[in-house]
C-alpha cells in the first residue's frame, strides 16, 4: 500500500479524516505516521454510593454532601468526608451560583465527540466549600456573575443532567 506523504500537518489531517485514513507527516525532523482508528466499546457503569446524587438530578434537584462532624460541605457526591473521614449526609445545593473558572473544550471523546466545542465551568455556591464542574449554556461565557441550574428534560443519570445558564 502506498501511503501519501505531506509536509503540512493540515494536509495530513485532511488525508486521514477524509481520504485513505493514513498519511505520513514529513514536515519535521522525523517522519510521523498518522492514522485513523475507529473504536466502538460498551461500558458498564455503576454509580454505587453516588446513586442518590444522580437520582436527585433526574428528579430536578441538585444535592451535595456535608460532614456532620467537621461541617465541610461538598458540591459533589462524597460518601465520606475528605477532611476528617466521617460519613457525610446529603443536603440541597442553592439554586444559583457563580462561575469560579471556565474552560472551552474543543474536543471530546466518546459520546461527547459530536457535542464539541462545549463550555465547562466550576460552579461556586455560597456556603459550600468545594466546586461543581458542570456544562455552561450557551457555549460562550456571557455572564460571569450569576447563573442558575437547569435540568435535562430526559435524564440520562449522569452529571450532564444539570447545566447552568445566565440569570436574567
């Protein structure tokens, strides 16, 4: 099989994605083979002790974990406190929060591949000691002050069942 060689990486990617599926990049110090590999895999996922968190999302509620011993409050599911080791309890997270930081993911693997680019944020809730990573809609960060939670109409029992939108 004759493999095409290119000195521009964009030409390599065009050949790999739209052509034969394989090309050799010759634009650097060494030749590099680039090829497309299609994989399909089924995963078995168990939410185990975090199941109440995902059931709450499917019911349109956002809950976190709090430690009754030391008072540390998590915006995520924790069975035991990372600060003191005691078993945690569930509590309702506030309906609004603010963006602590954000990132735009231009690439996604698996089921997220077709949804890229998408914005991810760390949501900061008043009175909560940790952040929640969530999707931000719209994709552009428009309002860094206040956001509110919204829920997917048809839950998938994953973290993307909740997302945040600007308030107002």
